[in-house]
């Protein structure tokens, strides 16, 4: 859509005014918006990136850091690709795999907010065809829990998990026997 004022440039600024119940829509380019007083300077306009960084609060610092301390924190920089954390915030992408480790302290809160509290990717398994995969994951989870319980000397709970593991394993072998026979 063209600017309503100059009809030369594309309209990038959109305003909707409601005055005394009368609605007026204005679509102008940034130059005309500044000339007409809709914007004071080019810096006043916001990009989608600015909006998202504001919503997700990318300016996170280690817990308990005071405002005065934030200014004194040395700019983090990836030792491999030399990308700084402030550059990452501007670009929205990492330069290399080492960036994840370098910025990990500041990424955890961001990932938790963006992914509804999850910081580890588990993937998805189709319910119809993924029965064996789900069973393997369940068995692995039970084994890890059982190992922790044994280390904590909670042998009764570990025995319950052992029985669950055996039941799942016999279920799997019974189904394999049916499909082979």
C-alpha cells in the first residue's frame, strides 16, 4: 500500500485515531510520519525484533544482579566465533554451536519462557506407530529412577519400579511372540 500523503513510498506506519467516536485511519511512510508529527525521530519506530525482545525480556542477567551491576558486567563473547551476547540479541541467531555453552547462563530463563517451562527437547512420537519407542523411553526412565532410588537406599520403591520394568519387558516379548506366530 502506498503512503496516503506522498503516494511515492510504501506505507510502513499505520495509525488509527478515534476522536469523538469518529474513526480515522492513516497509512503513511516514515518520512511523512515524521513531517506530519506522528513520529519524532526514526528511532521511535519499533521493529518486530524490538517487540519480541521486549516481550521475552532478552536483557536477562544472573539472578540477584542489581541494575548498577548490569552496566559493569563484561560483555560475553563466544570464544569460537566472537559473537557477543548483545549482537545475538540484535540478530536473534547464534554464530556457532559454542555460543550455546557460552551464553547458557542467560539462555535458560529465555528458553523456559519461550517453551512453556521446558529447557530440554524430547521430540514427538506418533501415537499409532510409536508404541515401541514410547515403551523404550518409559523403560529407560524407570531404570534411571530405579538407579537413583537404589543410591538413596529406598529399596521398597526400587522394587516397585523393578516390577514395572519386568511387566513392560514381558508385554513387549509377548507381543513379539504373537506377531511372529
